[in-house]
């Protein structure tokens, strides 16, 4: 044991001070910590009485400490029935720290930081609580929240708990089905949500997800929107904007928050769903607060002056755990962005001068495998403690921290959502042994059990004493039967947690993973059935089983064993689809590392699947229960299939392939990327593609454009492209890129403002036409040439590229948004050159309009009025304020008092792409469409107007003199190439289909759900 791992604690830790209080009161000397723990277990009532007296009552908790606990049975025991408290007031009151002390720092993905003092945070919580109370929210109501980890989430959580309502949270990266499995049974009254999308989001826009969830929660009365995103819901309920609530001062009589019983339901957390839907675990306010105070103050020595950052989402219990640290006077740090690079969290810890950093074994392993040495890259002098949880932290990772981070103690803590706290954790003064948690939680008789009694070595973790943070029960479990079955049926009289633990001679603990069917993958616990049910819903999968396989120290792989339907094969495209669906509908953490096709799964004689036998087979071991199986012969087949799959994985490529697989996994949030996995099928976009190509340039010296990744969208194809040399790389950098091969004349797809056609990938995937599709991308997207700023010049350049692919017409050209403007100019120039066109398809392009002052003012007034009428009433003032601010900025720009605002300002994109975006914006501003006399143009129009633009249809009807067919698609502008891509693709497929008769070419009926204006002459 290295003495450098001992904590550099103050001379008198809070644990030592409290130990002295107990010694004075009881006469016990407590020479060593193990003496203290043994006494706290034997005299747990006395321990909790003294602890509440010293650390809880000063926070404003009122009432008598007698009785400490009613009953000795862990399942039924009730702590401090005479105490009353308000959780939010206990966290924010002056007893923990003065109002001027720092309370919260919210770090955002764009690098900006917001901060609040305790007084400021208290005031904002009070304002929101008053607004919620005015709408009738109060004791007994249930509130659900889909939140990013930012300051608004903290304010909302505290406001809800201040009123005695019960809060349940989920993370925005969860799929709609997974969220509804958790929120649906609660019949919530209030839904709290962020709705603004971020560049790093995957899946559908967040506002669509919030809307989909809200519409299936019939009990909702209103929705609290935490950001300036689109109004997510248009149902019968009311919307409240956080900004509006915070702008209104608290009136007399609204500031007092009532006290509630010790067992007031505070949080409803969610189990992994082992036996079906996730169980809704109800935690009381008093028990949660008391346990957190013990863990924060005694075991972690958190105090005023500390800055705590735990990397967590709002859907994990560590977010609630960190929130409660406000009761110890700590400043908490939140971060709402992704781990955009392996060093991102270390950078945050250094920049924010974090003193206590909480992370996971997975992130520490990622840092180690990347060769990162944080102490050499960052100033970590403020860091005094590193905490890790979510999975087993192995001895080698303790050593890596010591060697690469510095002499910082590492506390591996373990407990769970079930108890909203820890069974084993740290000690501020004990040394830390590699691979070991220094101690068990005080007043918790944590033991390793085997065969119904305590054992030496590894056993099942049980707790044999009552504890305050035991759940109140499961929501909806009226008779308590499910609660009893989950924790007390296996070993009556003790809490059975489901983990494997080893109690060390020093009184510490080593964790050895789960001992039941719940999977723990990269720190996220979930039931296999969640994934299995989804796999079977997708189709083509008859049976499925998920098993873990050890892959070296500290490493596990999650394998999906699939029995496919007759005639189905497990090809790369199917695997890509399975991964995409699981990541979107559940979460990236649910995605298996490998999919393996097997002829059958092991089952017992009663027909029950045997995960234990399958685990032994994938590990190459002999199954201990083979005699109990109906089909033991299948184990050899499973073993061989897994060996082939894993050999294929090991052969997947060389050093560059390994780097690319790790990079794609990090960017896309999908584990175990294969050589044949398609970047865009897994959720890639132009911003992520730019990051990939920047790393390729860094690693190989080869500069590829975004078009290269369109041409070579798998790791195997990209490596082959690099290996073929400069000639092919030049071809991949051309302005025209083959996005899909096919037969017949091609469809040319023109880029939008981003400069690439990648934004239309969902549309491309939905097209059923057999034609090849070529994407036209902007000059300068590679950063080597100056982008063009004139639509006519772009069209001429692209026509030269098109003629190299298709020597003569008829041509088919389509463009989305700004690409539609360029597509029309291409058609005009081709027609002027005597060429014919079979299709000109414009996907909702908008244009700047030249109007006289009076007409411009009149149209702008109509436009603004329409937009404001569509907004929730309380959002109108905020929108008007933003418009006024922008008007002032424009006046300053015209006067030369400030530089003109770049179109790309505030958008997270690489420099080359930002430059293209700025030039495209300038081109659109300067563009004035000329008359087009060609055959009718297909115009696909989004029903919801594009914000910031006037209705473009009068202009297009005037310009398109050969006729115009309009197909209206529900939704907003960007949804045409996202959520509504299937509908748009069907319209294009119909237009490209061979004509069935003379009139079919221009007068075919639009798709169901679309509205057509038909062909109309120019006005």
C-alpha cells in the first residue's frame, strides 16, 4: 500500500469530530474506525440520535428525536416519526453556509458558465416555487422531469421539493418508450423538460421527444419548459417558461415553505426492470437527507469551500446525491455536454478548480487506454479526492490514478438507486488499498452472505440493520408484495441487495459485480428484457438473450445471442439497424458490443432460458447446470459462434482501425464499432464527420473532405480509401460524391447551408427509387479553397460536375432548403443550354424578398403577429425582447459600431464548415430568383413556417411560370429530412417512377397525409 494514497484531510475531519462527540457521550474510546463501525451497528438507534442532533436539527428540522425508530424489522421500521422538515430549506438555509457563499456552477457544452450564490439560488427557487404553487402544485403531487444536467434542473428540483411534491427524473438521451415505462405509472401532474436541441444530440429533436411523452401522460396539468427551445406541446395543458417564472419576484406570504413529515415522498427512482417494467422506488425526504448528510460530511468530509463535480445525468441517483451536498455548504458543479474528447472531464475539473471529482471506472479506463496523463496536461492542484462508482473499480485503475493523476485518494463507492446511497464508501483519514473501498457505511451492518449466513470471502451483500434511506416502498405496490419479493424474500430479516461483496480483514470491502440477472454495462444497470423485447419488436429476430463476457481485467463485453427467423441473415446492415434502434429507443448504454447468430438458446426442461449456461458457453467454460438443460448440445455451437465473432473482432484491422473504432464509439455513443458499421446509419452527421476527418488528418497526415466519408462511410472502406493513395483521395474530395449506387439516370442532391448533402441522409435512406444518388457539395468544404458566394456561380460549377457523370439530359435534380435555390438555378441554366429535365424538386427553399418599405413593413407585421399567436402567452414577451435586442445590434452594425454578425456565430461547427456556412448565407441574401419557364416544379413545403422568413410561396408562384405542384408535409422545416423523411422520400419516389400514362407525369395524387395545390399557372 502506497502511503501517498492516504487522504490529505484537515487536521480535524468532521468524522473525527463526531467520533469525539460519541466518545464523550458513551464513554467508548473508539481507538480505531472499526471500533466505531462495530459500535454504530450494535447501537444504531443511539448513533442516529446523536447524528441527527449534531448534523440534521441545525438545518431547520423540527420536532422530537423520540422515538428514533419504530420497530426492529428492517422491512417495516420507521425512523423519526415525530420530526418534520422541508428538504429544499434544509439544503439552502443559512445553517450550512451564509447566503453569500457559492452554491452552484453550471458549465455548458459551449464553454460558458453560470454561477449562483446560495442567496441567489434560494431566491430563484422561491420564485419558481411560488409560480408552481400558484398553479396548484403541492403536497402529494407527482412531477416528472426530462432534463439536462444544468442550473435550471437544480432550480426546478428544489422548487418542486420545497412544495412537498415528489420528483422523478430521466435523461434526455433515453428513448420515448423507456421514458414512458418509468413516467407512465406515476400519473404525474407536472412535466419539466428541456426542449432545445443541441449539436451533440442523437435521435429525434428533443422537443419531439418531449411532445411524444407528454401526449401519452393524460394526467398532466401543465409543463415547465426550462430553456428557450421550441414549445414542445400543444395539448390541453398549460406551458410555463422557467425564465418567466424567475422574472417575477416573490410576493408576501409566498416565501414560507411548509414542513412535511420525515417520510414525505421526495424522489421516485426507477429500478432496472428485471421482472418487467421498471419498479418505481419511493424515497422519503428525511431518510434521503439524513443518509446523504452522513455520507457527505462523515465519509467524504464535504464542507464549505469544497467544489463537487460528479459526472452524472439527471436520470442517475448520483445527481440526487450531489444535489443534497448543498446541505453541507458545498458548491456543486453541473455539466450539460458530452464527453467530446477523452480529456474533456479532466479539463473541466482543472478549469473549475474542482476539489472532489466523481466519475466512473469506464471513464478512467478510457483515459488510461488513450495514454492520457492528466497531471501533465492539466493543473489539478485543487483536487483532493477522486470518487468512482457505477461498476467495479479494479486495482490497476487505482494504480493508474496514482501514476497519472497524482497522490489523490480514490474512493470506490457502491450502493445504488434502491437505497439512494452507499453501503461501502470512503473514509477521510484511512489509507486506500488498491481495489478496495476503505470502509462500510456507518450504522449499516453490511455483510457477505452465503447459504443464509455471513461468510468469509465473496458473498451476497446484505444489510442486517434498519437504515433511514430504506425506500418507503414501490409506487402502486399497495400490499408491499413486490417490495418484499425484491429485497427480503431471499433472506428474510435482512436487506438483500443483489451485489457480490468481500469484506476485507481491515473492515473495508471489495465489490465483485452483480449476482442476479441485472446487467451492469459501463456503469448503467438495466434488465436484459428491455433490449430483448426491442430486438423482437424490430423483426427478423425470433429469440434473443443478453450475456456478459469477461474480456480482461476490469473489462466486460455484452453479447446479444440471436436466433433469427427462417431466411434471415445477420449481415452488417441488420446489425447497424439493431444498434441504431436500441440506441434511439432505449439509450446508447443498452447497445450490445457484439451480435452473434446462433441456432438455438439453452433452456431448462421446463422451457426457461438459462442465462447461466449461455454465460459459461460464451466464456469458453463448462456449464455447471448442463444436466438441467433440455438442449445441452447447443452450448458447443454457441461457444464456436462466439469464438468466430470475437476472432473477427480481433482481426478488425490494425492500429488505425482500432483508433477509428474507439473514436466512432466515443462520438456516436455506440460500443464496439465494427469495420462494416455505417457512420451515418449509426447517427453520424456533418459535425461529427468533421471531427472524424480532423482526427484522420492528425493521425495520418491525409486531408479528406466530408465527401470522403460519404463515399467511404465504414471504417473498412475509409481505411481502404486512405490506402489507395492521393489519386483516390482527390476523387473523394470532388464536388460530386456518389452517396448510393443504382441503375438508370442519377438523382442529383444539392447541399444545403452546411455545404454537404449529409443532412439529407435520412431522406436518402428512405428513398426506394433504383436510381443512383449523387450529392453535390460546396467548394471550400475541405478548407483548402475559398467558398463561393453567388448562387449562379455554384450552379455553373455543379453543372460541369454533373455532365461528367451524366453527359446529357434529361436530368433529375433536388435540393433541400438553400439547396433548393441552387437546384432551381441549375435547372434554369441547363434549360438555357438546351437540356431537358425529368425532375426539379425543391424541398422548402426560402428566399429574401425585395419589397418596398410599406409592403415589407406590412408583411413583417403579419408574419410576426402569426408567430406570436402560435406561442404560449408568457413566451411572447421574451421573444419580443430578443427581437428588440437583435434590432439594436443591427443598428450598431450599420453604424459601424460593431462588426457584422457572422451567420455561423453561436453554431458549434469546424472552421472550414463555418466559413462555408457564412458564404452560403451571403449567397442566399444576394440571390434574386429569375423566371423559370420549364415543366412543372415539384415543391415540398413544410406546414410550419420557417422562423425568420416570410412565406416564400408568392415568390415561387411568380417565378415558376411553367407550373408548380405543391405537396405540404406536416411539421417544421428541418423535419422534412428527419422525422418526416419517409413521407418526403415517398413523394420523390412517385415523381421519379416511370410514367403510367400521358397525364401521370404531372398530375399524380400526392401521398396520404400530404396536401397538394396541384399544378397551377404562374400568377
